C-alpha cells in the first residue's frame, strides 16, 4: 500500500503534470500510475445493498399514494431531515421520493464532520440544532444509534490573523454557551501529540464538536419520520413536475410525476443535491449550483492516534487550557478535567486541509483551487465514486504531512472522490422559488449537508408549514439572488469556483469577490471608476465602496486563481487594494473613509445609490395592498414620502424602505407609470431588492390584491446629495424652491435638474440635510456632472457605501439584515414609530406586535460606544454586570464622535422582559477577540439625538 510521501514522489517522478484545457476546459478524469488504493467509504455500514442489484428494476419500495400534502424529492441528509421535521410539526401525508436508496447520491460518502463555531450567529444556531438531533433526540426517539462521536474539534492558526479570527469565534461562542479554548502551541501538542506545532500561532479547541455517520443518521431519521406517519418510497425516480396556473395567472405546483404514476400535491421540496438543477428544470425553476468532485483519502492504521490527553488538571489548567467564565480562570483549578476519548478532528485552514479521526486512522481532505467540475451529471449515478485525480489532490497531502509528520510514512488505505454541489456564495439554497409557488429548495449545501441538515431541515419544515422560517434565513433564501443571475451560467460557475477555492480562507469583514463581477452596473459606473471608485459587489450590482486617490481600480475578468489554463493576475490594482482590507484592524485607507465622512458632515457628499431597488405599486387595490403591506401609515397625500417596514405574520421585519405616494396620471413616463386611483413608488436597499420584490408579490398573490408591481430598478438611477451644503449645491441645479417651507422633509416632487426631469425626494440616510434625485438612466450622467461642477466651490466630494455604513450607524439608523432582520420586530429594534398601532388599520404582523407589546419585550436593540479606539465588526459578545446578554450585530467607527459604535440585541438572563430601566442600569463591556472593552449603552443616537441636522438646523 502506498504511503503519502510515495504519493508525492510518484506523481512528481512517474506522471507528467497534466496541462489544463483551455477556456472552460477542465481537468479530465484519469487514473494513471498514482498510488494504489481502493475506492470505498470508511463507514462500516452503508444503505447500499449490493446483493439486490435488481431492486430498482422491481419498482418503488411501496405503492405511490394518489395525493400528498408535501413531496420531498431526494433521500439524502436534507431530505430525511426535512421529512422528519415536517412530521414533528404534525404534517400528515408527507412523502419522500428517492430515485435509488436513501443516501445514495452524495450523503453516503460524506465525511460527516460537525464544527459548532462559524462566523455567523444564525449558522451557530443551526449547527446547535443538528448536534442536538443527532447526539440526543433521535436515539431517545428511536432507540437507534446515529453514529455520533464527540471527539472535539481543533482549528489550526498559522498566522496572527487566523488566530484573531478564531478568537472572534470564541467570543461568539460564549453567547451560545459553546465551550471553546484558545490554546498555545505547547498546549496543542499536549492535546494532540502527533502534531507539528513549530509553525503555529495557536489553536482553537472546541471539545463538543464531533462526527456523524450518514447511514446511521438517515436510518434514524427515516424511522422517526415514518413512526409519525410520513412515507418514504425508494427506487422511484421523479420524471416531471406538473404545474398549473391559477385564476390570477400565478404558477403553482400541481403534481409530481414518476415512472410509476403521479402524486397530486401543492408542495414540492427539492432536496436532490447535485441533481437539484435537473429537478428545477422540470418545474421551470433556475437552481444556481454546480457539481464538483470532492475528495478525501483514508490512511492505514496510525499508532497512537486514538490516545489523547486523557486528563487535564491543575498544571494544564493554569496554562490556560480550561477557560470558563468571564474572568478567564478555572473555577476550581485542582479538579477541572478534560477527558476526550480520542484525538480531535483538525481543520488546518491555512493549509486548506482537514484531518478527521477515523477509528485508528485519519481521513484527509480539503479544498483546492483547481477542483474538477462534473460537467454531465448522470441520472444513473448512485453509491458511486470517481477515480481520484492525484494531481489535484497532492496539495492536501503536503499540508497534511506538514501538520502530522507521521503521515509521511503512513499508507493510504482507500480513496473517496464523490460529487458534491456548490453554490455562488458557498451557502445553501432554501425557501420557495420565486418562479413557482409551492416549489421549495433544500439543496446546494457545499459538502455541509450533514452538518447543517438538522437546523436547515427544521427551518425548511417550519417555512413550508407557516410561510416563513423561525430564524432569519435570508443568507440561505434563494431570493437573495437577483433573478437575472440564477440562470446565468458564467456567473454561477465563476462565483461557485471562487467560493469553493476560498472556503478555508479567513473571513474578513470587508472582503469582496473577484469572480462574477460587472454583471449589473449603474449609469455612473464608468465615470466613477475614472474618479478612483473602488467598487463593492452586492448580488450582481457594482456599487461604490470608497474612492482612492491612486486613480482607477477596475475589476478585471476572473482568473480562476490561475487554474484551468488561466494566467493568475499579478499587478492588479483592485486586488491589491482589496488585499489591504484583509485585516481585523483598521485598514490603510481608514483615513480616506474618514475624509468622506467628515466632508459629508461638514460640507456635502454625493452618493451613487443607483443599485437600489425601485418599484411602482399601482392598480385598483393599491391602497388596500399598501395598508396591509406597510407597517406605517402611507395613506398620506401625493407628494409625501414615508419611512416604513414590511413585516411577516410573526412581526419580524422583512424590509425597511421608503414609500412615496404618487398622483395619478394618464401619461406614462420613466418616473411613473400611467395609472388611475392610488399609486406608490418604493425605494429599497439593493442587496435586498429581490427579497423585497418576492415578498411583495407573494403577499399580493396570497391576498388576491388586484395590483401591478413594476420593477424599474434598471431604468432609473439614484443620486443622493447629503450634508449642510447640499441645499446650496442643489439650488443651483434644481428648478424648484428648496426652502423648508416649499420642500419639507419627507416629501418629493418632480423637478428639473440641469434640464432633466427627476424625482427629488428630501430624505437622509446619514442624518444630514439632503435630497435624493431619482432620474431616468440616460439623465444620470449629465445630472451628476452638473452636480460636481456646481458643488466644487461648496466642498462637494464623492463618497461610497463604506462612508454610509459609518455615518448611518453614528446616527443610529438601522441596516436591514444587520441590526434589523426578519426575526427582529420593529418594537425590539426601536422602530415603533414606523407602526400604525394607534390606528385601527390592520396590517401584516400587527397581531404579533400587539401581543409582544402586551407581554413585554424579551430583547431590545441597544447602541454602544467604546472609548478605546478599537475596530469592531459584529459578533462581539455583550457583557452586562458580568454576564453575557447578547452579541453585536453591527459595528463601525464613527468619525464625527471619534468612537467605535456597536448595536446588538440584549436579553435579561432571568428570562424576563427587557425594560428601559434594565438597559440603563447595567455596566457594559464588549468582548473583542477574548478581550473586553468598557462600553456605554445608548437608547438614543449619540450623534444629533434631537434630529436637528436632517431638518437643516445646524
């Protein structure tokens, strides 16, 4: 049996390096003279029955029902978890269809690792539920062992930045009660004696991480689901999705078709893994994922691999291995013990490799920059594996040997190379497809389907039953992608490749993708690029991030990290500037953003916000729809503009936006459609535009409102001028009186700017006097150029979204999906003023808010300032009187007040309501990377708390 070192030598000496094909051409599958090893998964049991090769030919494992409440397609981890949680919610008549046997697609060969800490509070909660299901609930419910092994997890830091990232995870873990410890190299060596620690800065040890067995877990899920009345039918491939169109022209799921008959159903859940795109095509739904080969190898037996530090007491505790409580010391140093039965699983992110304990051996795998795409996904592939391409896999061997040197002389027992599905942002695809009502997604799990399956299956089941999930799942919701991207093959391929290649990269707060760029650009894109704009990307849109004095920094076509025959970019201005963002400290251009912010506060700044979503809501029932959709009272006279929220039935905030009431007219123009009766113009954040569009359409369909929702996002630009001098600048361009009496705050008018008709809206998102100019796309450039000419003598500067982030948090304005999410109510977020609760007008979410108000708020959004000049980005733990009471959702530096600001929701550890007195009476600190910093709590913005500046009072 070949050793790992022989694998390296064999490849170098006896096998010429394959030259990647040109263009999209990907490395072909070959099986040359690489190391000899068999292809087999390391599990003692799988659900494959080799002796029953004719099972599929015999037809489905049981007769098909004529109808079903829900049909789940795919019997892997997500399909089984979703079915189980549907059954737990009391759904009767749920059916799972599997084309072959349970787990036969991608689940059966998964490594089955579960790491509890991720740089996302929602993902930490999802992982916690998976762990609870597989480690406790299923065995208690069924008597079957899922195969859960708790041997702990160890994250390796080979740089200070990586260690800082782990410290951030540790601080977040405190909020959720997840035990974790930052270890020194010496402590790491004591825990994992076989490890080379000479190049380490430290490690993060999480004792309660572990591994799952796919067959054991899915068998237990199937047993539990069927015991509750669900039905599982194997050997039953789906051949089609029947769709009907209702009386309002809405496409809805009608039935699932198979080779053995049809099942009438209003709801389908696509959990088909790498085959999800094919299932989507049956229904006319785009599924943005790609299939790739993903591999690991299993070593021969390694002497001593199962023997870890069985007892850690006094001396080890004093070295800091055991850290409990706020003090960072053990409560009882003499009796504290750490007793792992086996060595922990290892993730060496900097080497892009993981080491999974596999009995008395190790599984070795990782993420490479040149993965092999599975171009033609076969419908016949079941319990299958590919030949391992050793040229691709070699980089993981090198990293593994460096970390665990004994591997150099250890044999390779078998190889596992199977298909996995990957998405453009390395996050799953979930929720109801915008194209088809009743068609839900639970796919694209980026090789983490076992790990995230329990939490995501629970949320998906709740989504199906109640119309939305319990938690904020926007990062997983298919509606996060604009509809122009979900079927764009180049964008999907580029972004999925980059996300795969960067899976183990440090997650920096201000990173940006290099793949799939310049898909959607605003009318000022070329002009701003020439002026030194460094762009950010948000769901296809290029938006201004900040402005560099070093000249243009264009985003160039993606280079695939130098793979597949592409030449890696070397002298790349945008890449170099982006690289300077790779820090948990203040970046080198911190002072550049400061200048943009202070110019806005002291004079004026112009912001290109063209990437905003811009919708018109018109039609006979527009007034009824607006009353129901929007939490605020928008039934004001034409010419008024209202800041409002849109809620879900649980009172959570689906969006915050501005709604401008329009006057009816028979003549259509780019600035308004022709309509009679009531009409509204909606401006929503661009990153959430598709989410808003889908939410509104769903509500209109469910309530049967006779309305039109018109998307003019691509046809209109949005230029905003903010600051004390904004009135003086704009008065030179606009043919209108901009005085307070003539043009008050929260109003809008059609006016001419530099000869072009625009809709001017007096609003502010930064807490200053200012106006937005909504203009037809061809008018934007001449209006902007006239603005810059007129503003030169007033100190007008360009500014980007990095300045908006700082200015808005300084003023206490909320950002949706940061400090305001779909599981946060306006009452909790301090936005009660956006809710028409004093009126008798019903609106979506009203009953939930009234109940919450009557019972008292169980959490409340609080602002904090930190006197120390330390950067914070979110996920920091919030301490009150020595107890963790929450974590920071959003943080930035406020240049006007010269302090770090942070916002987060706090709870009362006793479980009672969080009153204003509770907030005011505490002593607070924010924990950043394991270090606490004293903080001041604020219920009002520390900057201009009386809102004078937005009214033009300086």
